[in-house]
């Protein structure tokens, strides 16, 4: 039996969005996760790292599903695109602030 936790697309969007809102601070993000999702296990730091790397590289946080098998989409493509735009604006603002 695997102890690996699966996170929905909405969970992953929450993580990516709040990663940048928390100033790329994993501790603050995990505290915010615990406050928002009290009875759910926290994502590991490795999961956070991998998810953010994936978002920065490819611009999305959804699973890489092949064909139409696997989990159904939990949020609309438009909602994902809007969230990605918000995150991108935060990333650009953060990069400009560093310059």
C-alpha cells in the first residue's frame, strides 16, 4: 500500500499561487496550507520543489495524463489559465523587484 498523497488540480494551483505570494518561502506556504486545509496532510518539501519547477518550466501544474484515462479535470481550462496568468504576473513582479 502506497502512502503517497495525491493532490487535485485545485490543490496544486493553491500551492503554486501561494508559493509566490509567500515570497517563495516553503515554511510560510506550509503554514498557510495547514490553516486552510486543517485535516489534510501537508505536501512534502520535495513535492513543493518539483511542482514549482514544473510550473516554471512548463507553465502548468496539472498531471501529465496520457489519452483520456485517469482522473477527470476538476477545474475548467479557463480557470486554470486565469490562475496561471495571476501567478505569472506575481513572478514578473518578483523578478522586477529583484532587479
